[in-house]
């Protein structure tokens, strides 16, 4: 799953700084990777890490 965000109107009405902060937290946790090809950011979910998180939360 890949997402791109460069629109200043972020999902859920959150500010750009809030979205950037949360994307950084997810990237630091290894749940997503971020690539900055220009002004925007492309994010990709790391399926193995997400599966591990799901398993940990289910137990």
C-alpha cells in the first residue's frame, strides 16, 4: 500500500505538521517507509511489521 501526501489540506482536517509528526512516528517504529521525491512524501506500509504488530496486539 502506497500513499502520497502533498496537499496542505490533510486527512481529517489535521494540520500538515500533525500529519508529518505522526508519519515520522510510524516510520521510526518501522511500520512505514517514507520517500520524499519532491515536495510531497510517498509512504509505504511495511507488511511484515504491521503483521507483527497485529499479532502482538492480538495476544
